[in-house]
C-alpha cells in the first residue's frame, strides 16, 4: 500500500480514495471508502489508455463479467462507471493475503488445506462458468485468502465461453506457467482452460513451485504446450486429480463436479469453512500492509465530515484469564463489537471543532514503515501450524494482499521446540506494560512514546504510531481499533490495521490504560477524572471526578471500577457516570481491579489486598503483604498477586486462603494464567512458568535483562525487557 501521489485523484465517483493498492498494465487500484464508510477496491483505467478502443472494450467486458458472476468465493462488484473519464470499477475489498504471497513467505500448504482451497476455487469457477464465462487468468496472485475462505478476483481478461481468443495483435492474455496449451497457442478457450490453470495453481500450492518451472516467458510457454508437468513433489493423494487437470487435451480434463467430489468427498466447499473453524485469534484477518507515509503532494481538498471507516474488528487472542494490575498490567476482557465509521478529518484537512470545550480530534498519520533497528533474531521459517501469521502480502489485482492467518490453513506440522526465542525487536525505550495481541499483530507501547505494531509470526514492524510523550499504559483493542492512553494527556484511537489515527481525546493529565465495551471506552487521567468516551466518535459521554490521580479502570457488567490516589476504590455506573459506592483504604489505589462473580479485588498502597461486594461495596476478606505494582489476576477460582520481598501469592478467591507462594530473585510483574500454567516476569531477568495448582517452577527462560508484564497467546509469550527489547518466546 502506498500513499496517494500528487497525480492520483482523491475521489472517484462518490468514493473517497485513501491509498494505492497496486498498479497494472491497465491502470491503478485504490483502497477507497463509500459515502457510508464501506471499504472497496477501485480499479481505474490509466488516463493514457482511455482512448484505446480495445482497452475500453476489455474493461467493459471485465465489468460485465464481474457483475455476472455470483457465489460466495468470488469478489462481488459494488459499482462501476464505464462512461467516466477514466472508467472505473469498484469491487468488495477482500482483506487477506494473496495465495502467491502466502506460499512465498510461508511455504507450501499441507494436503488438507489444499483440498479446502481447491474446493472453494472450484465453486468459484463454477459460478464463473455458470455465467457463461471463462476466467482465463486463474493464478495464485488472483486468489485472496480471507478469514472465511479464499476469493477469486480479477475478471479483466474473462471472456464468453464461445467468444474465441479476444486477443488483439501483439497481446498475450494470461499468465505464463498457468496458461493452458490452447490459450498459449491462441486457440479457442473454454471452461477446460480454467481447469488447466486450476491444476497448476493447486500444484503450486502443495509444492511451492509451478508445474512448468520458472525461467523466461518463452521457455515457460513452450513447456506448457509440449512438456509434461513436473508433479514429482505432489503428494500421492492429489496426484491423479492434478495430472488429469493438467492434461494437454482439454477434453480429457475433469469437470468441476468431478473435482469437487474428489476434493470434498461429497461435502460442500462451504462446509469446509464452518462457523467456529476459525480460531478466535484470527476471527478477522487483518490486512498487513505497509502503512503509507504522510500524504505527499498537494493537500487534498477538504471533504467535510466524510467518515474514515474502521477496519474490520480484530479478535483479541485471549490469554485465558482476565488479569489486572498497575498501568503496566493487562486489560480486562471485554466484549468485542464492530464500530461504525468515525467522522474525523484526514491529514491535511482543516480541523472542524465539534466541542468548543476541548480540542477537536487531532489528525495524525503514523510514521512510515521501516525495518526495526535490529532485525528479529533467531527467526525460523514459520511452520505450517503458524502458516500465515506473518505473511507480507503482495498486491492483488482488485484487492490488497495482506497478512491474516486463516485457520483452515493452520494445520499440523512440526513446530520448533518450546521455550525458544522466536524473535526479538529492539525499541528505543522500554515496554513496561503488557503487550496486546489481536489477530496477527502484537501491539506494544514503549516509554519512547511509540506504539509499535509487530507481526506475531516474524516480529517485523507493520507500523508505528508516535505520541508526544512517554507511554506507560497498555494498549487496548476493541472493534478493530487500538485505544492508547498517553503521557501527552491524550487518549488515542488508532486503526489497528493501518496505524492511522481515528481521533484523540484531550484530558488534563497523564492518561492511564483504557478498557471498554458497549461502544464506550473508559479511561482514568491524572487530572482526577474518569472519562467515558464514545469509541466511534471520540466524544465524551460523561466524566467522574475523584480527589486525586484516577487510575486504570475495570469494566464489568454495568459498572466501572476505578481506583484513585485519593485512597478510594469507586464503583461508577457505566451508562450514567453516577457513583454507586466508594471503598476507602489507607493508601493510593492505583492498580486495575479484578472482578469475579459478585466480588471486586484490588490492592492498595497500604500493602493490603481488599475485596468488596460489587453491588454494595461491603468489605470482604483482606490479605496483607502485597505490592501495588503487580495487581491481581484471577483464573479458575484462584487469585494471583505479587507480594513484597519478590514473591507471588496464590489465594483462594472466595476465602483468601493462601494456597502457595513463589519467590523469585527479583521483583515480579503482574502474572498471566493460561490453562494450568502461571507465567510471571521478574527483574532477575527470567520469565517463569509455574504450576498453577502448586506454584512449583516448571521452567525459567533467561532473558537479556529484567522481564516486564507478559502476554501469552497460543504457544507464545510476549514481553518487554529492561534493555529495550520486545521478545516473543515459544512456551508450548
């Protein structure tokens, strides 16, 4: 993805262009937004080709072909204008990597995945052929891997099945290595032409190379016509089908009904992507695209309040517990929900003030993508079990290729041994807070004032967002947006995919870690206030004032629980901001509370862990000897909290009974619990894994320096260290 250049339009029809997705022989493809905020991919004919009659005819055929094709696995047409100058076509934007990029970056797929992919492509081709068309350019770059299955794109050289070659003098229609013999020779094409390409695509998918090798175009075309396909690496179970598809004789190739039956055993292709097949970690495949630099060239004309819509929601990859703690501790688990488009100005537009009482949203663009100062170390080629978690997509014809793993591709394969360093990324400052993992990204805030978005599989930087001061808070994700409290007194809403700022809400002090749900983000500020901010618009719903620094809240049910340095824990109505009750202690309540059932748990600067009834605020059991810096985490009826003298305590959540204590050689961070294992970092440079039932140490991973609060998702732990590294360690 690239920023719009000085020669690019800012609008096409009623669509607002946002970035360049790619360029081809006929024109350029843009990421654009409809008036309602829908993301689309718009292909625009090159101005110098508009007067070419055959180009206009070809483009008209593409539009007609695209409109004629229906079916789940084909990208639908949204809009088009053939009479515009230049003509354009808008299709649904497909967030996902191209098959070509996926195989390039992660290697060939296992047979089960190839069967699923093939079945979906066969259904897509069936829709093409049912419309009386032949695609004629099926190749890995024209297959996008969305989270709910692949999509076939680009009908730019589709033709009617009985229309001949449609080739003007000197032109070659198709892609070498995937073209059928009859296509290469300029003979009549038909549905069997697509079957040949289908076989070549599946051979490429399962082996990593095309069946006619690589080399010069003439050499590849010659092999397609005269040489047998190289299927020596194709698994036996796929060999008969692919051999038949790649027959030189079109009449000998199987039809799509036969192909589907062989791939699915009679099961429909859609049934190979059932609800729930996609791991929660990949509920939406976020596009991994290099964030464009600030817009170059002339400043676009103001577009008023035309909305910049959110990217699709990215499902958080829950670590298995809802930990809490200080500013550096985890966020409470919250309900993910899609958010409507956010009306904000784009970079270069005049700011429209909606609320005179405070500054309007600040237009910002993220820093241009760059390689990390230190390349990720000890990074192995990803196994197929983690197949596409870090694909850097190439540009597709009518969509952008992107990262985003789909669970139908995440199938068994040998994985590296546990407790090995997968990668590390050097930042300018230290990441004290718990990283946030959502989709294929890990988001980490650093006290250098930067929020980094890294690909979970490789540790490469997707984008970074820089604030005006240090960052001590943890990032929070909701509905495709990263919410970040900053020391520069702003709460930022940042697009989780692109790194572009949606809005910024200005407070009067340092902003702590945010939580949210129900379309509202809740955040405490050193200006003594708890704010409820509309997650979409960035406008204040209400504010609640305490007598001192108001810290990071917890949101549970219809109540927000927040501690203050005025020594109280407050329960505040989440809808109105009205106080329900206040619980006094003898010290600052600065950690994030934890909530389980009808009890809220929180630590105070007086060294005591308190419990209170959520409804009334009535005092429950207490436990002394705790550290505010490592707030409570609750999992499976057990509360874990850091204590003084470098200890971690495990208490029965209902009674406060001590179950065990673990002592490290340094201060401990807020723990994370996944399954039957407790993970905790320590300033003694170790990441510890403890038995959740007994506290016995299972292993310790030695880092290069002190280990801060850890996030554990799937089989990987993510944490910052004192020497300014963000590490990913395989733990399972």
